[in-house]
């Protein structure tokens, strides 16, 4: 009796339409393409720089401030690398510094190195 009710023209038409829609959906899904990409995960050693021979270039009109600072860095900071310095713990930063083994970092406005000067912070990366 179940087979007789499935053979009715309406049900056969409905099954045929459902089958066509299902096969069409699979056909569209099969045509998707995804471009090749790269992904990965890894680790490596991150080491610091050694800063030596620090020289503060004083502002001639106010020697309690510095226009720039020059120092040696090891290993050398290659072209394309970047460095910045701060005299106030990271509140104010220099413009981008030069690269090489002797680095010069300048400020747009002279920075205090008077009694409140407590640190020289150097951030560098290749």
C-alpha cells in the first residue's frame, strides 16, 4: 500500500523536482574554487641589542634639554630596520632613527634631561 501511494503522479513529480534541486545544489558546490595560500606556525630566538657609547646632543639655547641622542648598537641595525628612543619612560618618542652601527635619534622638540630625566629607552627592530 505504501508503494501505491508513492506512485501517484503528484508525489512522483514532487520527488522529481526535489531530486533536481538537490543535484543542482551539489553541482554549484562542486564548482567552487579556492586560491592557493600559505599558512604556518613556528618559533625562533629573539635577542636584544647592546647599546653603548651614549651621547646626548644638548640644545645650545637650553643645555638642560637634548635635541638628539647618538649611540652605538650591536648588532648593526640594517637598512629597513627601525629604532626610536624615549627619555620619559615611553610617553614621548623620537622621530625614526638612523640605521647602521652608530644610531642618531632626533626629537621634534628638545627633551628634558634635567633632574626629572631617569631613563633612556631604546626600541629597535629589524
